[in-house]
């Protein structure tokens, strides 16, 4: 066999060998690799191992390689929200309707435990039941009319604290709770409106009384001031002062260019009488 034929056989063997290696890789590429989307994390289920390793760190977003027989569970780790329309009973057994929205996300470093103990449908298995139970537990301690007072914030804070504890025990992080559209029984709403109206009327009546009282006090003080002024003036006026002021007035009249003065004697108070004028 010539050298050329031997080289050709080696080349064919190399091509076949490469094809035997590359072809399975191409055929199995989709099962060997996977990509985790942005805002998500992944867990590998080891088919011939112990399944999901709860202690192993979750895989971040991006390109990854795995064994073709293993599976990948992907979880969204961004903040999510869940809405629930609730109907609960107050402490006096009246029905209260309200909307509750929770903002949450799975705890990243506990994602393996969440998969093993709760599964990917943890919203319906954990969060929704927790929302209902906490709302019932908390609101059962309050009267319906307390929702229209400062206790509303207290109620929401208590719901948030209890819900946060329940979710954290299930490897879920609670970010916020919103309670809206609280609907009380119609008869109770009407009673509360009447009470508020009566309180408003009472406050208005008290304001009018206070205003009238202040006006009376102002007039009394003003009258006392006038009376004191008159007393002071009357005490300072004497016969001598009046006589002196009369002389001053007579002198001014006598010196007037527009008056013709005739003195014909004295008046009862000892002052001269001035008659005539231009």
C-alpha cells in the first residue's frame, strides 16, 4: 500500500472519529446547555443523585451546562405582587370586605428549601392561605368602626408583621402590604355617617357658644374701659378748671376779627357776657 493511500485512510478515520464526537454533542446540545433569564435563578435536579441540593447556591441568570439527564427548575426572584379580595368577620361578627395586595419575592439563598418543601406553586400553597388566615386573625380583634379611626394604620401594621413572620418561615421575603377598598356593612356605614354629622354639628354649636362668649367678654371689657375713663375725667374736672377754661374762651372770642364784642356785666359764673358779632 502506498504512502498516499495510508494518509487517506488516516484522514477518513479522523473525520469519522470527529463526527462520532461532534454529532452527539450537536444532537444533545439542547439537553446539555440551558440559559436562565434575567431576574430569575435556577436549581438543578440531579436525576441519578439526591435531587435538588438545598444547600447548593442557586444558579444566576446566564448560560450554563448540565448533564443531559438532569432537570432545571427556574424561579423568578424579582419582586412580584399578589392580589386577594377578602371577606372577614370583625369582633362583633359583622362582615367586612377589603382588597389586600402583597409584594414579595423568594429568598434567594433559600431557594433550594423553597423548591423541596413548597414547590414552584408556592403562591397558591403558601402566600394566599397566609393572607387569608392573617387577615381573619387580626380583624377579628377589632370593631368595624375602628377602621375609620387611627387604628386603621395599627391594623395594617399588625397584618404586615404577622404575614412577614409566616412568609419568612416559608423562605419568602415580604416587601410590603397594601389594604384598600375596605367595605363595611351598609347599616354600619350609615350609622357612622350620622355619628360624624352629629359630632360636626356639636362642634359647630360649641364654636358659636365660644364666639358669643368672647364677644360678650369683649363688650364687657370695653364698657369697663369707658366707665373708668369717665370716672377719671369727672374726678379731674373742678370749678376752678371750668372757670379758667371759660376765661380762655372769652379771651379768644374777644380777640376775633369777625366778632363785635360788647361787655354788659357778668354772668352767673362771674364771667363777662359778650354780645354782638359781624
